[in-house]
C-alpha cells in the first residue's frame, strides 16, 4: 500500500524526514524565483532553501518557472503534489536518506501565462532570480565570448519583446518594469555548471537587453548583481527506477522524486543587489572569490569525468562506479587527479586537496548513485576545452607531462572512430576528423574551436600520437596500466 506525498507530511513513514515549516503557502513568501526546475536544482538549491525555511526564514521560498515545452510535465506533476518531492541522498557506503522537500511554494509554466511570470519576476517580494538553464540558454560563444544565441526562443525575443518566450526575454521585461516602477533590481544568480557563470549571465543579459534598449542595458550592467558560484552534487536524471525505488522503500507515491549523492557543495560570491538570506547558516560557502573553488572542481571533478568516460566506453563499462572498481582504470583516474591535475589547482581556502581527492574517488566509486558513463561523454567539444585543456596548458607551460590528458583525447577519438554515437553539436565534424586521424594520427587535434592555440602544440601532438598507438597495440586496460606504472 502506498500513500500520497501530502499524506506523508502528517504520517511520515519510518526513516523519512519531513519539513519543519508549513508548506501550504499561507506562511511562505517567494523571495526566490528559479527558472529551470530540473533534478539538479531540486537536489541542490531547493535543498538549501528548505533548510532556510526550517530555520524560520519564511520569506525565501521558491517560485519555480518552466519555459521549455518539456516543462509542461513538471507543471502537472508539481501541481498534483503541491510542489512537494522526495530527495533521496546516497552515501558512498550505500546508506540512503530520504526527506520531503517543501521549499518550492509555487510552480509557473510560462507558456500558460507569460504576463503572470513577468509580474512575479517584477514583484518587490522577488529578490533573487536563480537559473539552471544549461550553457546553451545563455547564448555566449565559447571561443569568442560574444553573444550569439542559437535557440529559437531567444531569437524570437530579439525581434520583439511584446510577448516574451525566452529566459532572457522574461528577465529583460521584468527588470525594465522594476526600473520604471522604482523597484530595486533582483539578483541574477546562475547555478549552471559553467566557468564564471555569473559573468556569463551578465554578458548574456546585458547583450540581449542592448538589442532593445541601450539605456536599460546600461542600467542592468550597473545595478544588477550577477554573483559567480560553484555548484557540486552528482545528480543523475530521474528514471522510472528511481520512482519505483522510492515507492518500495518508503511507501510514498511520488512522481517527482530526485536521487543524488550525499555530498553537496555550493561556493557563492557575496554579491547581491536586493538582499539575500543567510545562506552561510545552512551550509553554503559564501565567499569573496569563487575562482579557486571553481578551478578545483573543474580540473579535478569535471575533468576526471572526462578521463573515465571515454576510456570507460572503450573498456565496455556502463556505470561510473564500474570504471572505478576496475583496478587499472580506477588507478588511472586517481593518478590523473594527483599527478596531472592537482599541481595546477593552487590554494583553495579551507580545502585540503588530498582530502578532496580522496572524497572524489569515494564519490565516483559509489555503486548506489548509479551515475552512467554515457552521461559523461556528451558535448565533448564544450566540456573538454573548459575542464581538461586548462590543465594541459598549465602543464605545458611548466614543462610537465600531459600523458593522462593525451590518452583521454586519444580515447575520445577512438570512440568516434569505432562508431560510438557521442551526442555533440559538432558530431559530423568529429566523425570526419576521426576518419582522417586513422590514416594521419594527430589530425583529430585540428579543431581550432576546441583546442585553440593547442592545435599547433608539437608536444601535445607527440603525446597524443604515442597514446593513440598504445591504445591500438595494448587496448584501454593495457595502456592505462603502463601509464600508471610510471607517471611523470
């Protein structure tokens, strides 16, 4: 027998934690509007805000907003469950905790009532607008830093803002109204996993607004805060298996659950234009400079996902924990972290890198999270330049080995050459380059949009060619075994 998530509030099953605040909306005020209410947001920011509400800060509940066609399903599910959902977090040892999260007080689907979304964003009670809209939602070209949106919604709104349909369109119209009404501008708080996410959000929104109103763009640039942040919590997409697991373990019928690892980190720049809640009281690291934390995560966690992803595919692995359980592949990932990436990270306030690496290895090795290798090997042409190549450049500058990164690049090419379908915006180009690389190893590196100045690096080309030969001769396991035996 199962019970609804609403009934579980008053009669919680054993082992399920419920909110300590009222979740009926009568005492909550939505001080935060969040656009893009996916699994990561619900496992991360919504969890921190739930802690704020439990501590009595009832003016900081979340109004969720969906703008994409796929968000219609979330609208219906959220409405049926009073915006409640279960969050199950899995420890490295397999222990699992489940709580009902009640921090999302409202959910608006923008196509249903665009005017209501604008009014909510423009309301004086809205102090922060947070975003998880993925990198493509900002429309900033990686190579040039210029605003170059490719999505139809943003392009529509560049032509006219009479009826906005894009995130940037809604933000611009709402900020124009706030300016005209003398209301303080809200903070735009990006929670997307991109380098300098606040700076990217600023560039996108100011550039978008300038297409319509130069004075408004200047006001946004001068008055709106765009704090940078570093977010971290491994959160696979919710699957039918997760829904079934929650039902079996807890007896709660939840169509909107989310399951993540137990680890969570959020380093947030203390830069807000209309106030903020005491995030530091609920576990957020509120800092003056996010860059050291961001560099640590990108070069150790995100880059290591690239290291294990392509070699894991070649070795026939399905899950991240299966890669880490392999003694050779697991040793390779650890060797990359300690010998190649960590020396380029520098000092991170309050963080011991050795301990951080130990924790990462434990997180990657947890079989309970069920994080897939397939999730790591998408959009390589966007991810590798941000996560891996900064390490390569620093290592080359210091005249140090880049053998781990070169092997990952060779494995990336080998996957494509072997016919593995890797989702990427440049998939056709990658297949052509992989075919050329078969006859002329190193041709795969001729991607200026990805490698930039490294396309002419003799040392990278030599290391890549050596790694490609070893992969062909010894296979992925034999190659990593040789490399780990003699790291430089």
